[in-house]
C-alpha cells in the first residue's frame, strides 16, 4: 500500500493555520534563504540535512514540508511518510504561495522578489 503524502494548495494551508491545526511547517531551503523570509512558525531543516535530522521531527503532528518550488519537499514528504510520519507537501513551494503567513526579514524585498529567479 502506498503511503498517503498529501499535496496541498496554499489556501488549504492558510485555512489550517487560521484554525490552529496541530501541524509543523518545515522549510527545506538553505539557511540563508530561510533567513530572508519564511512561513510564520516554520522550522528550518535544509533538505541536505534531513537525512540525519529527521528524528528531531514529531510523529504526533502533521508535517507540512515546503521548499522553493516544490520538488525537494515532495521527495521529503514521500520519504518521511514511508517512515511513519504524517506528511503534506505545499504544492509549488514558496514560488506559488499567495497566503498571509509569509514573513520577510532583513532587507524588505517583498514576497514577489523572494520568488523571482535572480539574474547573475
């Protein structure tokens, strides 16, 4: 039987947060990206560290993973679901997040600037 890893839209997540659902937001981006802005209340475990830090995560709450665009969080969601965690993946990551729980820090770039690919 395949493990259910739910893919949720940003408005579903905002509804859960509005109702105070017992969940943990896990930001899988690098610490520098997390420091520029993240979803309110999220913990930062970079994707590259998840393999040896997953034991820090509670099994008694729904874990909602997100990253920049959704690919890493989808993989993390499936992996941890198969290990007995209840998981959900924020579809499209922060690139498509349009809700009210985004927090920006440091230089006030604005939500849209955080999502826009940088030209080098």
